[in-house]
C-alpha cells in the first residue's frame, strides 16, 4: 500500500483532530502518502481530496471539531453514489482508508468494500460511546467533562433557589454520557434508556429527599430515555410534587464542542496510530478499539451492533450514592 486517504464522517466529536494528526504522521513515518478527504463521503463523491503533509496537522491536537469537516451523505447510500466515490479514490490512487466516525460511517465503509474492494479501517469518533468493542470512543470523555462542568454551575443556582434541575444530555439511544456524568456530578437521579424509568419512583425519591431537607436536586436524563426527555419528566414532577421550582436544561450541542480532554487526545493518538499500522499489516473492515490497556481490532459488524452494555457496577453505584 502506497497511498491512503483519511476522512471524518457522521457527527463531529472532540479528539477527531488528534486522531487525524496521529494517522497522518504515522502514515508519513511509514513511507505512505496521505490524502485528506473533506466532508466525509460527500467529499469522496465530489472529489474534494487533497494531499496532507505533517505541517498540515500541526497545532490541531487541542482543537475540537474536525479540520477535514464532516457531513452526512444520502447519495453515498446509493450504489451510484458509491461508484462515484470509488472512481475518485481510484483516480487519486488511494488504496486504503482511515475512517473516523460512528456506526453509519462504518456501515458505509463495509458496503464500499463489498462493491469496490476499497479497504477501510475505522477509528470510533463519537461522543455517545455506543460502539461495541471499545471501552471508550473518541470524544466521549470530553463530552462527559463538558456535562459535569455545566451541571456544577447549575448546582450553584439550584442550591440558591431550592430548584430541581432536570438536565437532558446527549447519547442518542444509549445512556453512557448520562450515567458517567451523573455519577461525576452527584446527580440525585439518572434516567437512561437501558433501564426502565419509573416516574413514580423518581417522585418518591424526591419527596424523601425533600423531607431530609434536600431542597435542591439534579436529575440527569439521557435524550433516548423512555420518559421522552427532560420536559416530560419535568411535567410529571410538577403535577405530582409541587415543592420544587422545577427547571429544564437541555445541554444540546455544547456537548460536541470544545477542546478535547487529555484522555481523548491520548486515546485518539493511539487509535490514529493503530489504524494506520493496521492498514499496513493488511487489516480492514475493522474498528480500532481499546479494551483495558490493549488496543484491539473489532470487526465492523460487531462494533455497530448497538449491544454495548452499560457498566452494571456503575449503575449500582449511582443508585446507592444518590440516596
Ligand atoms: P454518529 O454516530 O455521530 O451519528 P455515524 O457515522 O453513525 O456518526 P451516520 O450519519 O449514521 O453517522 O453515517 C454517516 C454517513 O455514512 C451517512 O451520511 C451515509 O453517507 C453513510 N452511511 C450510513 N449508513 C450507510 C449504509 N447503510 N450504507 C451506505 N452508507 C451509509
């Protein structure tokens, strides 16, 4: 393999730049040429592809977002779109790809291989941490830290006004961000899609807390929770328990932004490095993962199955400590 391409795809996540930097420099150090593909599959279809040198990735390790931009492409979901993308890759002499993205991006890469034989290795770039086979995805740690910082600020105002804040966090249909950030900021309750949500139980807990003179509270709700989200939880609480001044905060896209944490920068560097090393040694249709101290290569079809479990031990801890 002489020339590889690198792209970011799907939702952006802090640490993607650190991964791009690592992949580019690892490729160059191993005698490969590297091309950057802008805006994911969209840029692949449009031929928005440029050579990258080491200096092109200077001073980006600390920056959020992605210098290569990211996009979602409906055209790539069609065989015609993928043929255009493959033609462009062939025109540029690109023989292998590093894809930094989520499950959809990996699905796309698998189809591209089936139809056109183009080999891709993935690095998990998503704040949601919902890819199987890796303890953590690039951007997850930073997103959790962003939530914690925001909730700490809400606590100050909650405590001053006897308020109950219902805070909705991202995660799509997974509760990883909610559980970890909820423990880190001492939330009184954490509602996640992976476990049933009993609003009656929540109200009972809040009542008990109030009777123990706990006059401010934080409830973290994952956006995919069966309650329907923070507004629905707030309505139910207001109807049944009127002691608190109930407020809703939807943290939204601030969770995707910001400078990556040191943890995410190191993880992204490891993954970018391992992705290129993997391509060189003939691996493809696999995602780089970290399990404990080990870097592993997880087949795409396993990684994207959406069967990664929440840590039961952490769920237990959250339940015990919030009483
Ligand atoms: P995130 O987890 O942040 O949403 P993602 O990689 O899952 O990231 P998607 O929007 O699902 O984001 O996928 C990115 C792109 O991958 C899509 O816009 C589309 O071009 C391509 N893609 C997704 N699924 C498929 C598929 N089944 N076949 C072909 N291409 C696909």
